[in-house]
């Protein structure tokens, strides 16, 4: 089952709104009520068509890049999903290992309606890996399209959970940035931190640098300690420079589409193409209904 989650946009929500407006029109049973509902449906369908068309164009017009050669900025990546770090992420409801999850717990009310009592999603990043390298993906604020969907009922409670799992085929489009570990290495800050750490362990400091064994570190001995600390920091900096760059994908700063899915770009394109035509058909149908009602006033 294809499910897309986003705080600000969902095709299922827009379609549900149109059905709700139809229901309201039938309940009102008046010409004015139908005109208002049809006008609202046309407006919803028009903006939903624009939204689906925008997503279709972004997916089709953005070429797929390799992680190792991707340009800084807006890119499209495809690879396999893997955990970021050694500790696996466990889903909230099913308690299964995964890369990302979102959940919702609902309770049946006295009016036989479902009311949300708890919801949330994992904040953890995960890795997209292709044959050229790794990219860390931060899923916060992303539109999520996933086929891993579970829903079940226990008593008066309904549980829903969405996931990405390890080794999923991952498609992502967003802002690509590369961070160099070596460039961010602050030698002065590291030196001060190391010297402060040595001062906290005075017996070890005296054992290494109290050359005359008088129980104090004089200026000459302290200079020797600083030189030793500088040598250690120099080694750490060389190690940092040897580390590979970290590639990151996250929310674009210019507001462009940020989408993550375990479906291929072709399947996503077909989906958004379907929705764009569907919303366009609803838009013109509602305009036709409004025109008919206006041209046939009640007697």
C-alpha cells in the first residue's frame, strides 16, 4: 500500500476534502449550498493539481546523481538504505529494526469515531549508499512515500505504523551538502581542551613533566607540556584530514521539494501524473456543475 506522509501536503487529504464537500452538499440539499461546495471543490482541485504537477516536474527534470560526484545543491539520489551508526533504530509499535518510522495511536470514542491519542516519528538519520559512496539523509520535514505500512486494531485502539527498513531501495531529492571533517578541525580549541584534561589529572601531569620532582610544574616544564600537547593535536589533525568527507542530504533552504521514498522515480512520476490528471478532471467537472446550475435557475 502506497502511503505518503507530510505535515503540509497529502494527496489523500485533498481527496478526502473533496469527498467531504460532496457529502456536505448532499446534506444541505439547497442550490446555494451546492454552489458553495462545488466552488470549494474547484478551488481545492486547482491547488492540488498545481501541487501534483510541481512534484511531477521536479522528479522528471532533476537528473539522478552519484553520491561521490554530486554537485553541491539540489540533487536526486538513488541507492540502498542502511543504518547510520552502530545502534539499530527500533520502531515504536512493532519493535522492529528499521531506518525510519512514524506511528499513530487512535482510540474509539463514544460516538464510534477514531480520536488520536499519540503520534510521532523517529528523528534519526540514515544512510543512502550507491556504488560510489554514502550520503547521510536527515528525514526531518521530508515528504515520505513508503510501501511499508501496518495497521491493526486491539480492543478500542487502532495502531498505524510506517517504516523504511534496512536495505530498502531509497530514492531521495533534496539539498546536497558535503562537510569536510579536516577543515572543521579547530587546533587551538583541541589544544586547550587537552591541556585542561591534563590539569585535571595532576599526578599524571607531574609524572610526565615534573623533571626536578619538586611537586610543582614551573614555566619551563609547562612549556614542555604544551609542546607535547601540540604534537598530539598535530597527529589528531592529520588523522582528521585523512577522514573522508561527509555527504548530507536535507531540507532545501529555498523551499524546493524534499522527498524520500522506497519507490523508483518512474513509479513516483506515474503516481503524480495520475493525480495531476485526476485533480484536473475534478476541477473541470465542478466548473461544469457550477455552470449548469447557474444556467438553470430554480423556478
